[in-house]
C-alpha cells in the first residue's frame, strides 16, 4: 500500500483543542469530571462528618518510613484531587514511595468531630488503664505548649466539666498520638472498636485537617474490609512535578479556585 501524504488526527468526538476531557472551557470540572475524580462520591459536612459512596477512588501514599505497606487494620488514606495532590507533594519521594489507588468496597462513614470526641473521652472515663496511658503523654503536650495545666484539664474533661476548647485540644492531641501504635494503645483500640460498634468504618484525621491544607484526610478503621487496591505504582518525577504544580497554584489562588477547578468540597 503506498504511503499517503494526508495528515490526519484521530481525536475524541466533541473534544476541542486545549480543553481536556471532563473540563469546561474555563478549566473547571464538568459533572462527569467531578465524578471521575471522586468529588461527587463523597460529602464533607461542616461538623467534620465524612460520607463516601461505594466505588469511590481513594489514595494512599506509602512514604517508605512510617507507612505500613499493607491494608491490615487502621490505614490512613485521602480522597479527591486536592487532598491526593497535597499528600503526594508532602510525603512522596521519587523512586522510593509508592502510591496506591484504592476503591471503596462499601460505603464509608465517619462521625462528626464532636461525636467522635465524646466517644473518645467516654473510653477514658470508663477505663482506668486507658486514662493512665493518656496521662503519661503529659510531658510532650506541655513542653511544646500544646496543652497547659494538663492534669487538671483532663480531669475536668473526664468529669464532664470542661469547656469546648479544652475538649477540642485534647481530642486533637489524641488524634496526633493515634499514628504511633505504642503511645496510647488501650484507648486507641477501645475507641476504634466503639466507632465500629456504632456503625462507623472511618475516622476523620483531625490533626491533618486542622492544617487547612487538606479537607478530608481519614483513618480507615479496617483497611482490608473497606477498600481494595486498584493499582500500586512507584512514585516518579512526573507525578511529583504535577502535584507540586497543583500545590503551587492552590497556594497562589486559594480554595475558591480549587473548588471550581478540581471540585473539592
């Protein structure tokens, strides 16, 4: 067959030059685009409650240091283009880290921040060993100025006499300690079980969410029961460059830009 001098381009029907699929002309995501990136498959409520539909795509970065490589037990994950890019930029290392794309095997649900805090403090109130372990975390909290008058404030919380700020500070500190398995193992285990008993299978990572950088960071209470691995890839320079580019735009243009262009909620 003779070669043709014709130059032909086989594109996607309806797609225009310079406009990616799932985007409007101004660069914002279409409804299909938001669904593709998982943005229409989860809701983040003002009270901190998270709801995720079955089939939604999540992400987990294994950074090669503290991250465990399997999904057994409690597992940290993120959802949505904003949070995924932020964690890629913060945690990933070229050629070392691994990015897992996960699919929700069932619907996922977390309690509100206040409900979770009340459930955690009930564990401390009901279990002397759990309370003693938590009191053992006093020195660090006071040394960095996170919580002053630690013992008195904690006693007031346990007795139900504390103010909302103290409760918030102590629950935030507990969230920080959850990542370290050997710090407060009794209260962590009992708390996670009480969440499961109440019908929840995820918990909002309050410590990371307070940063204002990510919106719906979460702890899967049982990773294997909640998600399956869709893909697992070593992080490369291209992935990191794209994430850094997004983060740079986010820092310059802010959350309203992100809501419009990547659909974060």
